[in-house]
């Protein structure tokens, strides 16, 4: 079981990551978002920042659909995310190793090639130890 603190620790362990000031978490590399808190839109109400749900960049529609269909207990989508290479992740349902993999993969897809190569030289994934 993971939480926003675990996302923060994993994201900040990656090279050149910047955390954007927000009510939840919002991480970028080279100006590109790769993981952030879900801004739930509710009809007639203000947006609710959900720190128990992470929005992850996944690269393309095929990967998005594979995750949604293959692991529906972890991933889902919402109106407004159609056509975007993004999935929503239930943090309470994901284990440490899988979260580390997902955050690192999202970072890798958004980082310029030179930075992504830096991560490969640095020795792989952030430690999956939680809490």
C-alpha cells in the first residue's frame, strides 16, 4: 500500500526532477509532467485534489489500454483523460516495487534522452522500500 509520500520520495530520487507547488504532488522533468495528484472534477463543485490517486504519463494509447484492461484494480480513467496518454492509479492498491517501476517509467518517457541515459548509468530504479 502506497501513499503520496511514497510517490514524492520516488519521484525526487530521479535526476533533474522538480516538484511544482500544488495542493497535492506534481512532479516534472525538463518542464514535462510525469506524475501528479488527481484533480477530481465534480459537477457544480470546486476541483478536489486527490492525493490518494496519482495521474501517470504512460506514453501512448496502446499502453494506456493495456494497463486499464490488464490491471483494473490499480488503474482507471475519467472523463477529460480521453485521448491523453495518462492513467489514474489507486495508490492504496499498489505495492512498493510496482510503484517504483511506474514512476520511473513515467519519468523515462518524459525526460529528454540525455537525462534518461543518466538514470541508466546511475543504477536503475529508486529503492522500492516504502514508509
